[in-house]
C-alpha cells in the first residue's frame, strides 16, 4: 500500500510555558486515537512544541483505509419468507436497500433466531477525504485558560497566526479562525523568518536552519549540556531544579546558556531570598561550591545564539542587581519591626470576608492546636511551644520581604523568629506549619510544626465549608483539596491516632462559639467528612489500594489514617487468598443479615434454642478482648486474626438456625447476636464492599 508523510503545524503567539507539556501530550494522544478511529495505519507519530508552535509529523501514513467486508443484518427469516417459502417484500426491500439482490441473501442464527444477511464490500476512504478533519483535533485541545482575539468567537490558548497542513508536498485544505492552511511556517522571532516547508520529513531540519529547536527534549538537553560545560570550566556546582528546567525549556526556541555575576555583599542575605530572586523571578539557576555554599553567580538561558552574549549577561546582571537591592532594603527594614507590632497589623489583614481577619484565624488556630495537643497527650513543654508557634505563625505575612516575595512566607518567619530570639523549635515550626506546600512536598519534622500545620489547615477547610465556600470542578480558590491532603499526609507520616470526624465536629463548634454564621451544622459535618474521605481515597490509590478496598475501610470513621491504610493493604492480600474464602463468606453473611435488626438490643442467652446459638455467642464473647486489643495497638493483622475463631461457629449457626423465626422475641434475639458481631466487623471494615476475587 502506498504511504505518505503528513505534517500539521499550528503557529501561535507565545504560549504560557506551564501549559506546553500537557498540550503536547494531548496532541499526541488525540492524534493516535483519531488515526485509530478513521482506520489509517501509520509507522510513527512525532510531536513538536515550542513557545510559538505545536506540530505533529505522521510518517508512513497509509494512502487510504483498508477495504472492508461486513455482514448487514436484515429481518428475521420468518418475516423474510412467506408461507410458500418465497422471499417477501421485506426481504426484497432489504436487499435492494443494501445494493444487492435476493440472490445475495443468506441465513444466520442469532441468539436462537434465524435472520437474513447480505455481505457488503466497503471501499476504504482516501487521505484526501479524511485528513481535513484534523481541524477538529486542533480545536479539541483543552487548555486551563483561553482567550478571544480580533472579532473571532473562538476561544483558544493564544491567537493562531499560521497553519501548515501537508501531505508530502500537497496542502491539506481547511481553515481555523480565518487562517487557511498552507506550507509557510515561521522561524525564530528575531533570528529566523518565514519559509516554505518542502517536505514534512524535512520539518525539523528546516526549523533548525531558522534557529528553532523543535523538540522540547532536545532543547532541554542543550541546556543541560551548557550547564555541565560551565560546571567543568568554572569548577562550580549547579543544582538543576527540574521544574525550573522544564519551564526554561518551554520559554525558548533556541537556548544558549550563559552566566552572570552579582556583588558578594548580597551573600549576606538569607540563601532562600537569593535563590527565590533568581529562580522564581528571573528564571536563573543558582551556583554553589563543593560545600553547597551559594556563590555570587547565576546561570541564565538566552533565547538565541552566543552572539553578543556578554551584553546579554550584563543586562541580566543589572536586572538581578535591582532585585537584590530591593531585597536588601526589605530585609533591613523588617528587622526594625517587632513580632508584636506585626501581630497587631494582622488585625487589619482580611483572611476571608465571612471568616474575619488573619488575627481572627490565629486565635482559632491557637484553640485547635490546643485541642490536638491534648488529644495527642504531648508534653507540657511541647504544648507551650505549640501555643507560641500558633500565636506568631503568621507575623511574617506583613513583612516587606514576604509582601514582595510571597513564596517566602514561613521561611522568613523562621529567619526573623531566630533573629528576634525565639525558641529554635518554635522558629522551625513557623516554617513547617506551611508544609506540605504541594502534594509531594516535605512534611513537618517536628511534632510542634505538625500540630500547628494541621490546625491551620483544619481552620481553613472547616471554616470555608462552614460558610459555604465548597470546591467545585477546577475551582478551589482556597486550595482546600491540597490543605486536606496535607492534613492526612501529616497524620499518616506521624502515625498519630486522631479521629478526624471528632476533630471536625469540635473545630466547627469553635466557629459557632466565635459568632461566625455557618451553614447547617449537620450538613457541614457531612460535607466535610465526605470531602476528607475523597482525599483519603486519593492517597490510598497512590498506595496501590483497589477502589473496593478503599470503600470498605473508609466505611467507618476517619480515625488513625495510617491504620486505615494498613487495614486496606491486609484486605487486599486477603481478597485474592483462597484460604480466606470461608472467613469472608461467614463475615459477609453476618453483615448482610444484621441490617435487618431494627436496633441494637441486649443479647438474651436464655432465649437460645440450640447449641449453635450458644456456641456463637460464646465465641463472640471470647474474641472481643483480643480483637479490641489488636485495634488499640493498631495491629491490623492481629485484629483480623482475632476474628477468625468466629468463622466456624457462624457457619454452624446458619446451618442449624432459622434467623427469621416466627416468634418475634426469638427472631429479635438472633438478629441482636448477629448485629453485635457485625458491629465488631465494621470496626475493621465493611467487608460487603469488597469484590472478593475468589468468587469470580
């Protein structure tokens, strides 16, 4: 079969760097799915992306779809033939409709009924017919933010400036937002120009001649090579932040690495101030020596060649110098203030309209921290440190440094607290109470920092839910999902035995006591608990637990998150263990029948009618203590093992006992026995939620 090479390129105004990786992934995946859907075989798909374009090259694309034969199903045979065995009007009409005659009809049985069929030949469609529809793939790409331009109604990541669509040397015709496809592309904004693509397979090479490196991975490797060369020449250590490397890669089309210098006087500033000024604001890589000490140099990446690189370096030095001068001024001015003065200023800083000021939030965090410290039975010294940390945790928010460099909140709090003579543990905890800042960030090391972090995040989550600020879709302005994940991650990391359901209720009560008007108390509790269970499920999925196992262990209260995961891992093992089949059947049967009990009532042994009832009751009494001990010691295996002696008595009970007896008293007593056992089982997990593999 004849094949061709096909190229699609979309040229745009510069795209935001943070959206580019996902755009390229979507482009490749959607192209693969589209080609599968239209049944065009191909050899390879290659994607390209730079700030001003994204493109896909399809090599070895079949010139047309494979021809097909398929069977068209008609009416049932009893309708297709009359009483004399002749073809009916229905059969004749069906065959004509398919472009066939009655001579082409044949009979096949489908699910016990005979139908008439014809075999149809479907000629494959050609590239000329199919490829213009790639326009729909371009329009189907999703972006976090879109824009409109000119008088166009279409919304897209950036205005489309040119379109290339080629099948070998032939243009594939379509139009988007008034831009028609052609063969003309554009090179580097300053170093290149417009040029005609002669052949799709020459696309990458022709772009390189126009100072555009089309593949992001090639640009990244060029940057890394330049950094490695400087390390070798200058005897430097240049730690490469992978997020920064990705961002810089997506900011340039032709990267050239250079270095600049700043005054050593600025090395007196905190290291975090310098690295933030370089990385977050200027997209520079900081430079260190072999002892991990910061040096007065930086690494930049130019979007261009090495021509006049010294001038470029001096220009960047000038920009960074201004940044560092500001930072030096802010640092010196902040030290003239006191913690007490800054705390007073928090009274004028609004946290949220309905939830009051940052100062109001601090008061609540103090109370929540005290509640958590008592639950965890921490020492008096730790409780004092927790209280002080909570009191001053937000004082750096009104400093000049954090106002200018918001990424340094908590970090500057720690630095200034140390300078103002606070307890080193308190100073460290001020920084830690913001952790984790993202899903895979570091967690607080100290118990003090962990408690205040949980308290601060609980105040935000419970408070926002309480006043109706609930995340929906991608809208989560207060980052409640991240805050809830952080709480769970800390609890898991510290292996703390905390009942989140109980804590949530206590925290919500604090808002009512503070006079903050909240939504329905019961409704808020239910919403917050469900929200935390969703976040718990997210973490459990990352721990490789199956969805049904997660549902089973989350059926009970959210107490001791680490223990919930341990129970989940144990159940996941048991799910595929044939030796556990008898236990699972017994426990699930109890759980299914126990729901028929109207309420929990006392078990009356005097109403037992057979020895199997009595034996099950005695087994229940015997396993309670070791089971409770296993739960108390947070030992999932010990707790589950303690229940195994119930298995045989349960089977015997059901073999010899009619639970739903006619006598109401007997029936209720038997249900009460099952309900008491079920309540034990549910303390471990709801085993009815598990999709037991040995039953498949």
